[in-house]
C-alpha cells in the first residue's frame, strides 16, 4: 500500500521548535519531489517547502531561515525541522508527492504555537 504518514506535531510555545516526520511506504522518496503543505484555521492549504529528488530544497519566504527540510533515504523518511515557531505557524501540516499522476497525501499532523 502506498501511503505517507506524518508525525511529530504538538503544542509549542512561540520561539520553540518541533521536528515533523513524513514516512513513506510503497514508494522510494529519494525518487520523488516531496512537498510540505500546511493549512491554518480558516486558511487555504499552502505549499511552503519542497525537497527535490536531487536533494535541492525550496522554501517559502515566510519559513525561510526557520524551517529546514532533510531526508533519510535509508528510513524512507523526510524531516521538517521547525525553529523559532510563531503563532502564525499554527496549522495542520501535510506531506505530499505526485505518484502515478495523482496527488498522494498524508492525513496531516497538527502544530499549535501558543503561549
């Protein structure tokens, strides 16, 4: 079964850190461009980070310098290190890729930044 599973969300204070994981089964993530999306309360889902198959990463300006993508091919897992979290980072975080011409989504993990 091909699936993506996110984990690592939680409640954190402003300025804190979290590391999210996205573990894939049924596909080899090193062969795909992997994406992170997030959807905040009453907001549209937004793409904010990619890691391409060659390891190159892309970040939206709002997270650049605070978030870092990495990938462990042996564990078939992508990581999102989030530092200096802000209340506006509160959202459900999803990983995604395109597999056989269709979007493959995880169920998401909730990140709440609040004091």
